[in-house]
């Protein structure tokens, strides 16, 4: 299997399937606003997820549950304006699709029409198959999400690794196959054993995107604020921090404050 990278002028759902077939890994990050989305897109990312994690990192909520469909549309429309290349996937928030397939389709249509997003993502397995089929049949691409599903945190009662037991692992594999059959173009696997993630990836033809699911998946996703080190309170095993902005940003602001107080800023060259 070739691992040669192909340069896409615009990444699409079909591009991701081609990348899986070539063995080229898919790089995915979250973004929630225009300025950061522009930088992420220019850095060569393949997929930008406008995640309901905005509830945590942008609004300060403990869980993803409080964020609304209107909030998600606002964040997604901001991101879209900063993106030229990446595929932009938008989370359907809690309460916008669980009721019935008709409500889910209405929510997905609003996201696509009002934000300009390229696809939607929703959590769940066999229980959301009919919903996925209805959305996909309307021409809207859907990304699935299995394993640890944060919108169900009160059901699970913990953020621990999912599908460690044989029965739950078998159900997750069956759910992944059901999502593929329903028309999903990809599926996120969150916080499951690496061997199970490998098995799922080998058992379906659509790409798998891992977060805490080991290296043998077709791509990886992280929350942007976590990998940039802006959030020091969140330190799961799967997180690799590439910067330490929790220290660098306050240091820069502190220097600015000092320069203002000492009248060093602005100097003659910075004045008109």
C-alpha cells in the first residue's frame, strides 16, 4: 500500500477515502473561529472539526451538553470564512438530532445552509442509523462517532476508556459496520483500545479518525486548544502538546503590560 501524499487543492469526503486507500494518514484538528481556522487551514490540515467541544474551550462549560444549534452555526460560519482547503465538519449538538430523524435532518440542513459547512458529525451507533440514512439521502455527508461519546457522559458516568470488555467491543465493531452501511463517509473512534481500533479500521472501507485510539487508524484528531497547550487542566494520556501557550501567552501579555506601565510602548518608531 502506497503512502505517497497527494496534494489536494480542496479536500473532500472522497479525498479522505482515497487517502485511506493509499495508506496516507488524515490530519484533523478542531477550530471555532475565523482567525484560528485560517492559521490551521494554512498549515496543511486535512479536516477541520467545528466541535461541540466549543462548549468547553470557548464557553467554559464542564460538558458539551449546553451548546446549542445556533451556537454551532455561529462558530461554523466563522470557521468557513477562514478556510480555503480543508474539509469542514460540524458537530450536531446534543438535543438537535436525538429526538427523531426529521428533527435531525432539519438541524443538519440549518448547519449546511446557514454556516456553509461541508458535512456534519453525530454520535452513536445502531440507534442513529435511520437518522444517518435520512440525512445522507438528502445529500448531506455524515461523519460518525463511536467509543467515548461526550454527549452521553451522564449515561456513562465517566470519561474512562470504552469497549474494553468483549461484549462492548463486539457491539462497537457492529456499530462501525452499520454506520458505513448507513452512508457515513468516516467515523471518529474516541478513547478505545488500540487493538480494537485497528480491527475496526481493517473491517470497514471508510476512514477511521482516532482520538485516544492508537496509531493503527486512518487519521488522528485533537482539540486545537489542547495540543497548543492553552488548557493545562486537561492532560489525558493521548494528548501531545506541541506548544505551551498557557505560559507563553501570559508572558507576552505581561511584557506588554510592563512596557505600557514603564512608557516604553509605544516608542517613537511606533508613533505617527
